[in-house]
């Protein structure tokens, strides 16, 4: 199981790691850039010193017309201050002056390699000798140069640290603004988990995702509150509905036991009717609990729905005949589709039972036909119709219209759940007092 950290700790760890890596990278590249600029500066200092040595040597030869009496000790001492050494030879190769005797390594740095550059000494365009200049690469003994390099390194490190500090302050402020609505959301979620379902969260944030999370928490709380109200009201109404038939049965049984009247057929039939009504209430409650919680499974198999439709229609013919309703069926034979035969039969029974219950006169029409690659089931009646709010709740799969135990539309709502789970499409077209047309496209 993945270890869970708090948002604050996780942010601190990631921020510290990212900052450390960023600072290290910037310092590395910053020092590299400083070294490059310093090397360029050192090369320029050596080059200027070497040109000065050539010019001084040429000036002496031009003044005296020869190398006779030339002494470069003083000039060599000056050049040595910047880490430059030189040797002058005439055109015959004889050494006029050299300051390169016993030149040792400047330091232990392997990058400081002793290098030599040869320059011709020209007087009036004529070569009178040559100067071999020697120096240590990437090094200069000047205190000013060391100070320049040291200040450059210090400025780079200071700049990076200042940027890192500024970034840390900005990140802390951003983290505070980001975590505040999160803390409010967490606090509200904890309140809801404790049973305070009226709790809601209102956040001040410019982050769209934060508002989406807050809205989801508020919707969750509202949904749980509605479910709790529905549960309480269902218990109250169910107990009320069950109390009446149980009280009737109790009164009749006590009267029989007290000898007030005999248990004749009429009274027993009355008792059986009350027991049947109680059983229907319990069955309806069980159906709601199963279907509204989506706790039922489908047993999908190739099914002859024409045969099922014929059997269900045959079972309802008596009911329609007793009410004097015309029942018309148009069922195309041998329609095979993948379906749960029991659930499909329940869909037909629920819809036809509604048509029988809410149609006082006229007719009920049942049609099952192929339509291209799909099959359409149509049940139409001339009954009292369904109210628009009930249709809307059925379409949205909302149980708000079915709070009462005997409320109209429960059977159609359960049919909708079965139809949706099959992946079919339900259409309801109804007008009050003008009938209802229900279509299922499979």
C-alpha cells in the first residue's frame, strides 16, 4: 500500500528537492560561465603584456641600433607580476635576454599549463630578432584578477541564493492560498462523515478544480441529506401503511377469539385481502431497495422476446377484459436478441400494469416489431397520462417522485433501471387525460 503523506509534508519534500537540484545546477553553470569569462580575461591580459614587451624591445633596438647593452631585468620583473616570462634572441639565434630560467609551476592546478608564444621584433618593417613569451594558461598572479574572479563567483552564488529565497517566499504564499480551500474542503468532508449532512463549503479561489471539488462535496452532502430524509419518510410511511392492515387483522382475530362472530368465509376473505395488500407493499419496498441501489445483475442470453411478450400479453387479457378495455397486440414472431428474459418480462409487466391501472376506458396497444438493426417495443394507452414532473424524474433516474409507498410511477421507474442496464433506450410521450405512449428501442 502506498504511503500517504499530508499535502504540507509532500509539498515541502518536493519543493526542497527541486530547489536543491535547481540551485546546484545554476551554481554549476554559473561557475562554469565565470571560469570562461575569467579565462578570456586572463588571455587578454597576457596578450597585452606580451605586445608591450615586443614594443619595448623594438624601441630599445631602434634607439641604439643594436642589442648591445640591452638589459630586460627590470621589464622582466614587471612582466613576472602578471605571470609572464620572455626570452629575446637576435636574428642569429643568440640569446639577448631570458627570464624563463628556473620557471616552476605556479600552483598544483593541472589546468594551469605553461605555454609559449613567439613574436617577431620589427624595426621599420625589418626583423631584428624575436621574443618568445611564456605564461601559465588560465592563471594570472595579479591580486586584482583574483579579486575579480572571487567577486564574480560570490555575485553568482549570491544571485542564485536570492532567486531561490524569492522563489521560496512566492511558493509559500502560493501554497498557503492553494492549501486554504483544501483545508476547508477536508473539514467539511469530515463534518459530513460525522453525520452533519447540512454542512457545505464555500471557498475563495481562482482555481477551477477547487470549485469543482467543493461543488462535488456540497452535492454529496445534499444527496446524502436527501437520502436520509427519504429513508426516514419511507420508514414513517411504511409503518403507517403496515399498521392499518395489521390492526384490522388483529381486531378481527380478537373478535373471533372473544366469540363476537364466527370465522366465516367472508371474514376470512377480508383477512386474506389485507394480508395480500401487506405482501404487495413489502414486495414493492423490496423492489425499490434492489433496483434503486443497482444491486441486481443481468443474465444475458439469446432470448426469444416475442414468446415472452405473447405470454405476458396473454396473462393481462383477463384484466383488460374485466375493465372493458380493448387490448390490441401486434407481436412479430421469433425476434431473438441478447437479453435477461426475467427482467424483460418484468419491464412488460410493469408497463402493462400501469396501463391497466390508469386507463378507465378506451384501449391499450402492444407492439413488438423489428426496425432495421434494432427492435422496438411500443405500449400505448388512452388513459389519464403521466404528469411532466414524473416523466422528468423517470428520465433522470431520480427517486424524488417516489417518496410515498404507493406513489404512481414506481413500476415505470424500475423498468427504466432495467432498460438502462441493458443499454436500451426508453422514450415516454404522454399528455394528461390524453394517454401515454412508451417506446423501448432494443
